[in-house]
C-alpha cells in the first residue's frame, strides 16, 4: 500500500520539524557551530542546504539520470535490471541522517518516488517475462508510463536539489 502525496508531504514536514532542532555534535544544518549559525532576519533559525548535506544526493540522482538516459537508448531486461541494482546500491550508500530537512523535502521525496517507479517497472517487466502467455509488447505501454512518471519525479528532485543549493551560489 502506498501513501498519498498529502500523507507523504505531512510525514516529511513532520520530519523536517523534528530534524531541524537535531545536531548531536553541536552543529546546525549548515555544519556550523550552533553559536555561529546564520539566521533569518526575524532571528529564527533556518536550515540552509550545503554541499555537505544536499550534495550527498548527487550520486543517487546521477545514477537515476544515467538509467533514464540509457532507457532512452534502449535496454534489455538484464541490462535494465543491472542498472536498477546500481541505483539501489547508490541509494543504500545514502546517509539520510546527514541530509537536512530542506534536502529531504526538496529533493529526497521526489527522488525516492522516482526510484520506486523504476523498481515497479522492474517488477512488472520481470513478472511478464516469467509468464508464458505474456507478450513483452503488451507490457511496454505500462513500463513507458512508469518510466515517464519516474523521469518526471527525477526532474523534480534535480530541480529541488538545485533550489536547495541556491543559497550557496548567492554567498
């Protein structure tokens, strides 16, 4: 069972509120000591994304971007499966605890939705191949829809990452 988009946003916002005060080592989301953290003009702390936090998403997003590009050129099921496994490995290497809430909201959620769609497509394609009566042409429209939705979420994740890192470029 999947959560609705509203439930996902609610969960991520809840996480954002809880994580914004976290910092075991006395640092804020900008990896500065708490005493020197930047604040907004209203003097309320605002987590600012840094390369050390949001940048951690680059390998995961890059692996999905490569998969998207490879799909445009055409892949066999075995090649597709290997690429999805490579994306899964990049996902497993993510240290989510070191990502700021802003990164999770702006990029992490859409990236995970894209990844789930690529996995769904893997399962649909594999199920078809495991069925004697399945014609791969019959499953292709379903795969194309999943891949298109995954590409859309991946683009949103990349844009979110770009926006989350924008304060760095303005410094």
